[in-house]
C-alpha cells in the first residue's frame, strides 16, 4: 500500500471511528423529524403512486403547496419550507393546476414554491448533480419528481439495477440539499399490487403513499412508525378564465371528502338460500319482542323454525339429523360472520330490513 492510499485509509478509519456510539450513550430520540406529521419525514425518500387519472398529481401538489407555505395539511402539523417541483411532463396542465390552487387558496399563493417544467434523466448522475447546483432556495424542504417514468432516461424501471441507480441519484439530491425527495409513480394494471416496476424502488423509500381511483389517500409504508388512518378526497373544478374562443378554462383543486359508505355485497349460493329460508320463517312464525336485547323495528323468529325452513329449501338435507344440524350451523354462522343475521336467546333476526 503506497503512502497516499495509507493516508486515505487512516483518514477514513478516523472518520468512521468518530461515528461509533457506545450503548451507555444511547437514549430515546424524542424529537419528531416530521415534514407532514405522521405521513412524511424530513430528509427522506418517499413515493406517491396511483393509477392514471386518479388525481395523484393534484394530491401531490396539494401536499407540496401546504409544505411550501408551512400551513397544516388536513389538520396535520407541517414542518415546511421551500419546494422544488420537477414536472417532467411539463405543459399547460401543471401551470393551470397551480393557478387553480392559488386562486382558490390565496393563503398559499405566496409560498416559496418553484416549478421546473422539464424532463430529467435521473438514471445518470449528470442531471442529479445539476439540480443540486441550481437549487433555487437554500434549505429546501421538498423536491418532487413527477413522474418516475419520465425521469428514468435510458433506464428501465423494471430492472433492479436501473431502479437502484435512480434511487442513488434521488439520494444524491437528498443528501446534498437536505430536502425530502418525493417521487410520483404509476401503478400497474392491477392497482392492488402497488407501484409498478422493480421492488427495489419500494424497498428504498421511507414513506409510501397510495392515491386510489376511489378518492383515497393511503399510507402504505412508514419506516419508523405506524401508518396513519386513510384520508379521502374529491376534485372540485375551478374556472381560471376564458380562452380565445370565449370558452371557460378550468382546472381542479383537492377538497376533503367523507369516507364512502360501505357497500353491501349481494348474497349468493347457500347464503342466499339460507336468507330466503329465514324470510319464510319470519313470514310464517315471526313475532316481536320488547326489551333492549331485541330489535325494535323488525320481527324475530325461533332458531328452530329457521332450521326447519332451511330443510324445506334443501339446504340442510343430510343422511342423519346430526348432519342436517351441522349444515344449518354452518349456514347460520356464515351469515352471522358477515353481519346479515343476529341471534339472542334462541331467536334470530335479519340485521337489515330490506322489505
């Protein structure tokens, strides 16, 4: 080993040695390094993904503008700062979306938010280093890359090696600027399988947010804490002005929405037969009961009458009485599990009054 290499080795060893932490010196870290509390941490890498036309860029811009302004997002505390939004698709669309936010929410209009409406190549290091050199604000809080597909250059998002190179360049930006880097990405054909491409992408991120076609914002990954509860949104149209033909030019902003009401799946097969049998038993033998244990607005029927009706419908036919009772028990338990039927004191009733 020559003298130069030896000196480099010693210098690196000294640097590493300074980072050693003895167990006796370790205590709890009580400060929360959040950017959006519970959702995004400072100086980390995140991915916000969803299917085409689900509204993921609208959601990303909504988050980014609140971070830039330092205003609470969805009632959550924000530790914000300047934002650089790299819109690789460019065009008038992104400008109109920002114009809509500023018109509809003037309290965000003066935020230190900078748009870079060009495509980048974050597969190689050149553009990543250039971003670090021309960062428009000191101490940026957030850099958004929208989208990964338009920022991969010659790389292939499905290849682990190329995905790792993209991640390294995002880390280069993050480490050089101190900013949180958020990557906007697409799902594949099956939305439930998450973001498309190499699993190396998901493994590398600290925070992962899914925007669904049903207006949900879901935290799918939090490296150091429990994921928060889902949020819901809807898009509201905002008129920006008129074009040269006098027609209105519109964009949209993100509004808070209530969770959708749960949908009831239709019964089929044996469940449908057992429910029809209960309908017949209630029709022929149903009665009302008073007291807090019983439903006030519908009839109840003895369990035995329901079992007999199931036999009439051929649901509990069997070689022995024990086999018939077991078949009935399975049908009853299944309908109770899916909250269609309830039982108390030897009586049963329908949870929903569909008549």
